[in-house]
C-alpha cells in the first residue's frame, strides 16, 4: 500500500490544515466493479487531502411494493405460485439472498476498503455530523437508477433533497447523467433545478453534462475526470498485490457487459491477428437465474484489476474498463453500448484523443493504429492536476 512518504507531489501539496467531515453520496454498490472503485477512489483522494470521509451505503435491497399495492401483488403471486410459474411469493427476499451469494468475492473489498455509513434511510443522517457532502461520481444523476416506487430513491435525493436545510458545503464531483438526452420529467427538472442552486460547486464527468446543466438547470458546470483516474496505477497494483491474486490466464482481456455474436467475432479476430489468448474477468452468467447460484458468483475486485495489469490488449463495452485500460496504458477497443449511454464513451475518449478506439464490431483492424501513450499522458497529467485542484478548492480553502 502507498504510505504517506510515497504519495505523489500532487497530494503532498494538497494536505489540508482543517480536517473536514465529508459524506459521499453515490449509487448503491451492487456488484458493479466501476461503481465500487470510483467510490473507493474518491474516498481515498479526499482522505489523502486530510479529511475524514464516509460513503453513504444507501439501501441496496429488493424492495416490496408500496403498502397500497401489496395485497394485489401478493394475490397475483399466490396464483402464479399455485400454477408453478414462480417458486415463492416473496421474490424480493429470494433475490436478496441470491445477490449476497453472487457478491461473496466482492463484498470483502467493500467491507475492508470503503468507509461506509450504512443507513436504512437518508433521514438517519444528521447535519451536525458533516461539514460537506460530495455527490458523485458515476451515473448518480441518471433518473432510471432512482425508481419511483420507493421514496428513498427519488432522483431529488441525488441533489441532496434530504439535506436541503443543512448548513454544509454541497459539491458535485464528476456526476454523470449517463446520456446526452434529458430523462427527467418536468416536475423532477424543476425540483432538481431548485436543489442544485444550493450547491457550492458543480462538476460533471461528461462534456454533454456541462450542456445539460446549463440548458435545464441554468447552472455552470465544470468537466472533470472520473475519480478512478485521480489515483495512480501503483495504487491499484497495491490492492491486488496485497490480496495475492494469481496471474491472469491470458493476454487478451475481454470485459463485456452485453455479449453478442458480433463482439465474440471481434475478440476472436483480434486474438488471431495479434496471437493473443483471450480471458475474461467477469462472470457472464451473473443474471442467468436458471443456473445454480454458485455458477453465478462474480470474481473479486482485485481479480478484475489484475486482469488489466496482465493484459496486452482489452476489448470491452464498459466505461470503467476504458478508464482502466488507459490507466494501465493498454491497447484497447470499446464497442459502443447505446443502451448504457454512448456519450460517456465519446466524452472520455475525446479528452485523450482516443476517439478511434470506439468502434463497431466489424472494424478493419488493419487500419487501426497503436495508441501512443506518451501523447495521451500529456493530456492526462494536465486533466488530473486540474481535477484534483478543482476538488480541493470546492471543499474549501484551509
């Protein structure tokens, strides 16, 4: 692990004389590698600045329908159970049990590396416990991740509705809408516009997010790097080294969230052309409920990180896999995933002059140049300095 004497100059210069108490509000962790690592990274950066940090671990369980609809829902499920269509009327309880088994290799990282404030409700938080709340990163402002069935998950809470009367600094760091189209209802837009104007600093992850903040909230936002890019490669190597993760069994890493035959052909084509051995660091059967649970268990966070370290080449459709390919200076291709939001990929790659890495599955590999990381990191270093400076100044001067 990197100790205090080994910190980079960028963090050594930013030690604060006042230890602030900071809460981080982000999306629920689930088993999302990128989501967990961005929370860990933001927490770590703030702690290296000298602050005390807690990450709000908001409810992450399958919720029963609202009380007014519960009798009807249970009655329907009883009928389906009698017909043999479902195994239990308490689907939520079964899914929670399944999720805990699927995440059994991931939860130890969360437990040991993320300083969580586990809460059943935002109402359990108290204003006197915090000097600042940081909202971000990841798609924390994407409304589809806040279903209306449950009051705690209203999108307005991602704009600190629950803390609207608190006397704290409010900072959005690298918050993402996940898309360049507007998904909020008129009422949600008005509510969030009123709340975001209470913020002391607003930054977003994508360039399109800057435009959305201006158009719909009339707020000037700053584009900054995803928190995972504020740590170094060595920080991540230290994690899987400490966990004693064995070497990956391949040289062509595929991390694909939505598998297709076209992507499979692309992986084979790259492997054949470059004489590489494909390997994966995710379990493609995670959501296949027809399989036994032990076949749906996901690899550990540290195993996922080790995959990028060992790979010579990466093929993915994941935003954070792109990020870690850049951090580990790997040759990579990303197949655009429209369902998960294209603007995230386009914005990230444009920042580093890597637009050519966003491809379709039928790309002609003969016309694709190798990535020159010397020029990429000329941009990267400038953006990293700017992003860390922005975060420190947003928290407040000593």
